[in-house]
């Protein structure tokens, strides 16, 4: 049985010391081991940005694609091999700015993959510009007078787009984050896990302390029921999105793969590429 | 008796013009005639002039006819728009309902036939199309019964009564027209066809069938004219093979999803037209950099921007060869017939895996949507070759080492393993990388990996990179084209030969890497070269000049008004160019 150490490689991340992404890396490694996976059974697909480098820092299959397109790439991988565990990962710019169109449609499509967003409310790799997650008034190099656009709420968007699994974690709580990833992978469908992963270099507002003072766990809210979509939406709005845990899960909805007519039970990558001459003749006859 | 007929039906979009042409031509195809159809349509569902021009012949035909024998008109606009195509002795059959008029003095006969009235009397005015087919059959001296099997196939699911009503409409149209035909109009009796049952399909059908035959089991695509039929066919058929099609949110997702699926081991592709290909440019670069197999179909239409979405053009060529930032190995191929579209599409998946790079499969609207008779397709010719894809178990690697997915090899192609394989773990990234896939920016590694990628296509094996028709050792003229212009060029060639001009023809099927060794001798031996293509800037001519030189003897015949080349266009413009050679202007625009 593989342990979390088996998911480590010898590449030294180029993240700044103290970056929240280290915890996400560790949480993925621990969750993979806890789930009983072997390194070759996992594919980590990532976007572009500081966070996008994560696929290179885990001993598993990894594909570091183009900016904003992590979800199309990851969905293609899963459609080709439904036996692989596919984790997509990227930043808030990747998922909620350039890739927002894909995020919403991946959510409603509900292919069985897990999507982890390392949300630091800023563009780090390009050295500090505003992100769609930056709050109104937030000062950056690209918003020297403060952002005049409001931050978007990924949890509200996910819930309204028909998400079947929505969770939120925080880099300081490795235990909770690991468990959220495990639950996300086990979920039969698309799992969105937004992670507050502070940028210690360019974001001096949304710091570890800032989150610690504000975040509450949904499990601490009396009577919270993650299968209740309306309650989930109300709670997210009430706490301005500053909640962690499994916010919503629909265990009834079938995943995309279970609904595709005729879709192979075995990995499509193993499909027979030839057909019988009779089958070909049958296809040709339709054009006669 | 005639060997060939050109027939056109026209009216307002949405009133069944397409199905009229479909039923007429399918029936004739079943009799063993060779058909070639071209639809004129607009980017709207209802309204606007549309027509379907169909050529019927006892021999194979691959071009739209220059003129017209019979025009069936459901409105006056159809006559006004198309009358100039009719030759002396031609016939217009028009719905009496709109009191049709034709210009005088051309020797064309007008028959006002009560298409709508006859159909209405039989119970449904929509059957006016069937009445028109019946009237046509009278002119052709064909028994109305030849349409029965097609009518059964078309309306059978609506019940026997609907089938019978439609047949009745055909017979009534035939009867009415027979009574009108007097000695002054000759019937156009077609010489008997060979009676062989052949396929009748559009290029997109052949591309889609070729994809499945070539082992494609996943497709991601976004609807667009003129590519959507490919996706629609796979949506219907892939469930039989365990595969799936995803209609994505945009073309970026479509292309990227196909890359993800190919990476994980499925033969996957996408199909689109110019606007979609523009969006895919970055993803195609990713496939090139990560050496992931990928097949992308580009059914060219009128550009730029939204351009002429339902019209013929060949103006994406250079964008397809060069359209991604940076430099990647890439194959750009272009079949010259529907049969080739089938075989080449299957082969595209082999090339993508053997060379581990993107393959752009070019088509154009005329090839993709023109419906034509197709010679039998031989499934035994289809091979599945997966290149250096590793099968079976791999030996263990030293602790935590990556598999060398980007190993430097003499031919530039590295062994490839699929995710899920034990001891095959490696990294894939669009960042420059070392042999293990891990990022590396050292100058030595950059040179080594860049040279490795570029080396892959130095000795590409492509069975027939050029379709050649070489009749002369030293021709007066070499005609060069690609894709659907083949038929028009071949017919123009015959006419030029009759005028005493010695003509050879080269149709380029592999556009990148350019088949220099195949093409150069043809250009060297010709006195003059004329490149026939459907764009305004002579993209293929420029590619030819860049690769084989001889710019001083290369001229262009260009057409970019949205309509396909007619054989007469090519013939006339070549005559003009030859008369004033060396050309004052480098091109002869249509």
C-alpha cells in the first residue's frame, strides 16, 4: 500500500516560503494515500500560474496545460480512462477569470473528477495584479486606486450552475482539507473544492490571520444539512462565502459517464480500434 | 439521348428545396448514375433564396456544371437569380402560382406548372416538391416509379398513406408535364446508367466514417457550418463502439478535451471551421509542445471573421500551417476527393500517433457539403498503426525517477506511455522540458528538445502527397490545386488539351511538410504553372514559390466570391493567362 511519501518526488517547488499551495500539495498526497491509490493510478492535471506547477510536484501522472483550460484537459483524460483518478488543480485566475466558461460547464456536465482551486485572491506569478476574487477596493498593481469590480463568489456560482459537490477548505487546516479532497474524489460526479491558499508575497490583506479570524466551519452551524441546496446558498450568502467544509453534496445525481448512451464500462483507452467487415458494410449501406 | 444533365431547384429557404434535390438525386444515384450536387444557401433557417444544383452523368463527375438544362423554380427570384446559367434549349418549370416570366430570346422554354395547386388538390400543398420531381421525370422520360424506394425511405415512418400520397403527387406532376410537352421541346432522355448501387454522400459523411474506421472513439466539438455533420454522425454512431461525443462550451474546450483524451490513450479529435480553428490555435501549440497526438478537421468556409459562413473558400491554408505561436511539428493534409477524405481521415490518426503531433485535416465547404456519388470504400485498406506507444508491462524505474517520455532519439519520436501504466510515470508540460518531462530552461536542453521535435517530420512517410495527372514530359502548363477544385481543373484540362495546350495537373494532398521532392520536378519541367485556388492572395501559389522557387513562371487563378470554381472559369482564365504570358498581372481574378 502506498503512503503519502510515495506521492512525493524530488522536485523542489518554486513557491515562496509560506505559500498556501504547499498545504494543498500535502493534502492531495495524503488524500491519495488514504484512498488507497497507487501513484500511477492518479493523474493530476493543472493550469498555468504558481498553482499550476503543482502537477510537477506530485509523484503521479501529471499534465500541466494551458492557462484556463485545466478542466477541458482533465475531462478529456477522464473520458478516455474512467479508471484513473483525475484531480484538476489551478488558481483563481485560471478557474474564475480566463477559464470561467469551462468551470461553469464542467460543473453542470458533472464528469467524475475533482477540481481544486487554490484561491489567493491575486495574480501571483505575474507579480501582483487583481483577480476576479479580489474584493472591491483591493489595491494591486493593476488597480492602484482599488478594484472597482466586486469579487465573484465561486460557491454561489457553483450552486447555481447545478454543482453536485461544493466544498471549501483553508491551507492552515490540513486535516480538514485532506478529508475534503478524499470526499471529493469519492463523490460520483464533479467535485469543486475552493481552497483559501494565501499568497504571502503579494496579498497583504487576505493573510492567514485574516482568514483565521473570519472562517467558520459549516459543521459548527447548528442543523446544517449539506444535502439542502437552499440552505447551502443562504449560508454562503450570509457568511459572505467565508465558510469551510462540505457546503453541498447531491449524492443522487448520476455522473455524466453513467448517463452517456453506450459508453464503455472499460476504459475507452482500451477500446478495440478495428471493426468487423459486417459492421463496416452496415455503416456503408446507410449511404446507398 | 444525353450522357449528362444539369438540374437545379430553387426557392425560399425552409420550403423543402433541399429535400426536393435530395429525393431527386438519391433516386438517380440508385439507378447507377454519377451525381454531383452543390447547395447554395444562407446562414438562416427560413427565407432567402436557396438552390440545389445537381449534375447527373453516366460517368464520374467532380465539379459543378457550367450551365443548366433544367431549372425548377418555386418563385420568381429563382428565375431572376439563375436564368443566366440556362443554355439554349433549356427548360424552366415554374410554379404557375406566381405567374412566372423569363427573359426572351435565349431559346429557353418556360412551363408554368401548377405545382402548388396539384399538391393542394391531393391534400397537402407541401407536396409541391413531389409534383416538381414528377414533372422533371416527364422531361427526362423516366418512369415515376423510380422514385418509389426513396419516397418509402423518406416518408415510410409516417405511414403507408403518406408514402402513397407523395407517390401520387409525383405521378400527377409527371402526367401534367407529359401533356404539356409538345414537339417544340425535346425530352432530355438520359443514356442508361450501369445500374450499380453506389454510395451517395457528402464529404463530411466520409470524414466522419473515416474517423470511426480509423479508430476514433472520442470527439469533442462545437457546432459550426460547414463542420457540424461530422459531430452529428459520431453522436449517432459512437455508442455502437463504446465511445462518446461531448458538445463543449466552445472550440477551445473541444480541442483541449481532445488533447486530454489523446494523452490518456483514446483516438480523439475535433472538427470545426475557420472561426473555431482560430480559437484552437493555442491548444494546437500545446499538442505540438507536449507531443500529444491530435487530429483537427478544418472545413474551410468564407473568411475572415464570420465572413461567408455558408460559402466556398480555401483561405485558411497558411493559418493552418503557421497558426500557433512558436514552432511545432505539424502535419497539414488535404484530400482531393470524397473517397480520399475517407481513407485520409483514418490515416490521420495513424500519423498523429506515429509522429506524436497535431494533424490538421483540411477540407472546404464544397468538399464537405457537396453530395456526390462515391466509389466503394474498401475497409481492408484501413490500417491501425500506433507508433511508439508502449504496450504491456514496463520495467521498474530507479526510485522516483520519471519515465523518459521525451527521450532524445535518432528519429525524434520518443516512446509513449499512457497514464495508468505502472512504472511509466512522467510529467507533461507546455513549458520547455527535459527528457523526463520536467521543466528545463537550459540552452543545451532547449536546443536538444527543439531539434528532436523538428526532426520528427524530416522523413515523414505519406503515401500519396500529390495526386498527379502527368500526360506530357514537358507540358506547356502545369495546373496546381488542392481540395475540391480537382474536378473543375480536370475538366478545364480536357478543354485546354482540345485546344492543343499540353497540360499536366498536380493536386497537393500533403501541404505541410511540403512535398518538395515530388513537386519540384513537375514545376521544373513545365513551361508555365497556374495555381487555381479559392482565396484572394494566392496562398498555395506562395507556398509553392517558397518551397520550390520558380516564381517567374507561376501565376494564379483566384476565386473568392463564395462560389465554387466551374470548369469554364478555370478554362477561360487559363486561356487569358496563356494569351498574355508572361502575365501583366500575376493573377486572374474571377
